[in-house]
C-alpha cells in the first residue's frame, strides 16, 4: 500500500491546472486505500497549503488558489459529511470584511477552513464596526478573521480593537489582505493580534491559538 | 533648470531616450478634494472640481501629467451600478450588476454619449485640455474588458466564469470590449493624450501566464489596436515580471508596475521595449519620513532612470492617507536627483 503523501505532488499539479478529471481520478484512487479524514489531513490540506505558499512567492495566481479551494470543497462534500470532520469543542471563530465590499479573500479562507474541519460564522462584507461588535459579543467570538482590500478599511481595525478592549472581550483578531501584504508592519499598527500572509497561514495561526484542537 | 514641457519630457521618455529630468506621475485623485476643502463625494460630483483639483496638484507637486480618473467604478456606474462614497477612501461599487451569469445574455454596454457618470469624466478632460493645451499629458483611464467583470459580477463568480463557461465569458468580453474601445476613443476625442488601460486581472498575481496568453493578452492586443491613441497598461500593483515580454507585444507603450518586484529587474525586462512606470509603494507612503522619501526616490531613479524609458510613479492610486508633505518630498527629490544625465549614478 502506497503512502498518501506520494499523491500530493500529482494532486497539487492537477489542482493548479484545474483538471477536474485528474483530481477525481486521484480522489477515487486514495478513497480505496485511506480514510476520509486522512485524505483531508494528509493530502488535501497539505496540497492547498503548498499552493497558498506558492502564491505568496508569486509563483501561482489568486484565481488558481480560489479554484483549487472550490474544487476541494466540492469533492469534500461528496467524500464525507462536515459533521464527521468537524473539530470537537471548537472555539467560536468568525470572519468578516470590515467596511469593504471585496470578498474574495474571505471566500478563499472560508473554503480552506471548511476543508480543515473548522466551522466559521460568516458576518459578510461591508460590515460596520458597530455591527461587528454587536455580533461578536452575542456570539462569544474568540477568533475573528478580518480580510480587507482597501487601506481605509484596514486602518479601521484599530478602532475595532479599541472597542473590543473597552468592552472587555477576549476576541483575538487575525488580519489579512492586500494592505497587509504591501505594508508588513500594518497589522501591528492597527493593533491586530496576528497577520496571515495567506489562507494557509491563517489556518496555522488558528491552530496555534487554540493549541491544535483535535476532531 | 528643466527646459522641456511635461509633454516633451514624457514623449522623449516613451522613445527610450534620456530627457532633461525623470518624469514624475503621482496617481493623485482624491487629494483634489483636500485641495478644494470638499468631501470626496462632493469633489467627484462635478467635472469642474476635478479640473481645479488636478491643476492645483499638477502645479503644487510639479508632476508631469494630470489624470482624469474619478474612481475605477465609474464605468460600472455607467452600466447601472450604485456607488458608495467614503470620507477617507476611493468610492466603490456597492454590489455587482450581474447577479447570476445568465444576466450576461441581457447585458448591453452603455452609450458613452448618453451616460451621466461618463459625461463628468469627458467634461473634465475637455476642461483640462482648455487649460493645459499641449503643456502636459492628460491621462484618461479605462478598465480593461478583461478586468472590469470583477466589479460587474464579483471576483469569485468571475473566476468561475473564466474557467467554467467559455461561451458566456466570450460574450461578456465582446460587450465589454465594445464599451472599452468607445469610451477610450471618446476620451481621446475630448482631449486626452493617452489612455491608461487598467488590467489587474492579467497580472500573474491573479492568473497564470498560460491563462493570460489565452485571455487577457489577446483581449488587450485586440482592444489596444482599436484605440485611436497611445495606450499604457497598468496592473494596479499586481506583479508583472513573468509576462513583460508578452505585454510588450500588446501595443502598449508603458507598463505600470508593483512595489512587490525589484525595480532593477523590471527595468532590465522593459528596457527599450516598453516604458517602465512605478513603483513607489503607496501603502507605506503615509508613514514615510522626509528623509526616507528622498532615499526611496533616489534609489528608484538610480535603478531605473539611466537610459530613459522610466517614469517615476506610485504603484496604484495614491491613498487618501498620504500627507501632502510626503508628496512634496517626492517631488523635491525628483528635482534634486532626477536631472539627466544622472552623473551621480554609478
């Protein structure tokens, strides 16, 4: 029986080529040998992580990341129910695009977190600071992921963090998006707790924050 | 002391020769509102405001162009989109005008002459032409047929369209291409010197080179061939190096580049093919000290200035948060270090 990691390179290549036929072939091959959880943890997640890191280095395009994540989510839904991969006793995690209507980054992260077994509450795009505070208070959110494209929106995170501290909430903020790529110090300036260069890094940070929760 | 007009300076640069000074383009738009003491919404409500604002900034910052970009979403506003205004950032589109891909079959491009949003832009061009005559280039903007669907239908849905529905993608490109050509030529007729063809989706930051060659490249080449004046492509802070040789074949004279890539490498790739525009990082600009500003500008000129074919600019629209003193410091640094023949460069 071969090791599942032997399939990663082929799988990654098929994802980058958006080759659904080849992706399905590989999934069918591994399904016969490995459990769904292992397919997710040892094939799908590492392949998506590699692709995410390649984007950070300028080797692949954002459209390829989006389609790779979309296809993996489609196959995941057929492979296993979310109930079976959902992480046990998960902390409350939410995602939002603050005062900004550019939602692609949020969509990509949501898909990748979903394939890794995280349940995410989606507060949508264009949400104001006031509405976000209301939501995170009501839902007891412990980790808040914020994606932005515009600098003005990124700067608003400072006000959000101040309000969170004022009210005494313990919500950790992970930020991501173009403003933070072009200014690597910006996440500190706005008082965010963490910065994820790409979706894969955001997942690693979540795991780090909650101490690697098991399913 | 500089002896050329801005127009002469820019056109000599475009022919890959050294002129009197490295040209400076600052992609200032909303700063015009600050100049006139208005809100951004009020500023962009009238062509005459933009004319006044651009002229004031052109004089104050000694830039070598004026631009007539109100906001990128103005074209989708012409398609029927609704705009949201902010007090501290560029106006944006509130929601997509194409809700499901089947809507593409019913989409028609707006008549440039009948469109109120576009009328403002055309009038601003005319106003600037009356004032400037041939002293400085008037740069008008269009969003490429290949990139505007990000606003028309949302980025995620558009990516899916590109990969999964070639027929509807082609239909959308035809509609958008017709509009882009008409709008570009209308702006040139109104007095614009050059068209800036904004095409971020073509950047390797967004799509692979292979996909670019099948899509954005072909569309750019075909569209640019039907625009009746000089064109420069801008990737709106997206990477460019992997596709520079391809971009050079589209008919563009200029390429707007990103701070993510090294300016020396960009210059080597562009040399004698296309004029390099860039690549000051507007995102960090709000925090630059005056000393840092001079160092950054001097460094950029040293890397890309020799031999001509280089216009110093920011890599995207100047953020509203950039203070006036930094913009003045950029201008001062160009005056100090940008005079050809750049003898101080080793």
